[in-house]
C-alpha cells in the first residue's frame, strides 16, 4: 500500500482523498473517529493561534488607545496654550489700540492747541500792527496839527485850513457831524459891537456840542467863546450840552478860566472823551 502511495503524485493522492474520505467517514467508524481526533487537534492549534493573535491585537489596541489619549492630551494642552496666546494677543492688540488712540488724541489735542496758539499769535500780531498803524497815523495827525497850528499862528497857513483838518479828524474818530454856525450879532453882545459870529457845532443824535477850534487859545479867547455859546443858545433857543476847546497851544493862564467857565480843553482831537 505504501509503495502504491509513493508511486502516486501529490495531486493524485489529493484527488483520491477528496473522493474516498467522504465515503469512508460515512461507512468506517474508525476513519470517522480518526478524522474527528485530527480535526480536534487542528482546531486546538488554530484556537491557540487566534487567542495569541487576539491578545496581540488587544495589546495593540491598548497601545493605540494610550497613544490616542496622549495625543488628545497633547492636543488639549496645545489648544489651551493656543487659546492663552490668543487671549494674550487680543489683550496686547486692545492695549496697543488704546495707547494708539491716546497718542492720537494727545497729538490731535496738541496740534489743535498749536493751531489755536498760532491763530492767537497771528491775531495779536495783526492787532499790534493795526494799533501800530493807528499810532503812526495818530502821530502823523498830531504832527500835521502841530505844524498846521504853527503855520496858522505865524501866518504861513490859514486858520480855516487848520480848522478843516481838525473837523475831518473829529468826524472820522466819532459818529458826529461838525457844522460851521454863522449868525449876525446885531446888538454886539459878543464883541461889544455888531459883528459876524462864527461857532463850530458838533451834532450827535440831535444834541449840540459847541466847539472852538483854533491853532492857539488865550484867556480872552475863552471868554469870547463862552459869550458865543450864550449868544447861540439865546438866538436859536437850543441848549448846548458841552463846551469844548481844541487847540494844540493853550496859554497856561487860560486853564483856570476854562475850568471856571465849564469848558473842556483838549490839545488834540483823539484826546477828547467820547462824544
């Protein structure tokens, strides 16, 4: 039998087993028992290998679980660090924006203050230049008045020209109108004999201010001026509110007389109190 099997090829033996084993299992109890024993032993060997495989698999799963937990812990730590850094960044950003706003507000405030200071200095400069111009203009007027007074006194310039210059200054400096009053004194109340009376009148809102504008004034001129005012009030029936002398040359002895007669004396039009 062994020689016969040795002479067969593995494929031929395999075919014989597949063909004969089922029949022998059904008909031969020993063969069936043998096969059951063999199958049982093979099953135990396979079961042992599967258990070992499962143990290795479970170990691998445990290692994977541990790695996953470590990974998750690392991710949680990294997330917390990232969130902390993000919060720090937001805090830094907010602080930076706050400081930038403060710097901008401070810069705007200083710039506005500088602009206001520049504007104030410019306005002060313009005002000083204006005042200087007015002062120069006033000095020129005073110079012209002084020269005009000297010229009128020494016959180099007419008294009427000097009076017109003062009249122009008064009308320019105050909201008034200067008029020349002329009337005939038939009774000679002013000069003691009939004569023409001339008087400068400053009119403001219907009020009358009598003025005597001359290049020089003496005591007798003051008395004459006072009589002219009384003549005007009597003849015209109008009250004179103030009596003013405008002259750059007033004799010292005339000042007490002016005070006694209630006459205001000014050496230059700009020195006159508000009209």
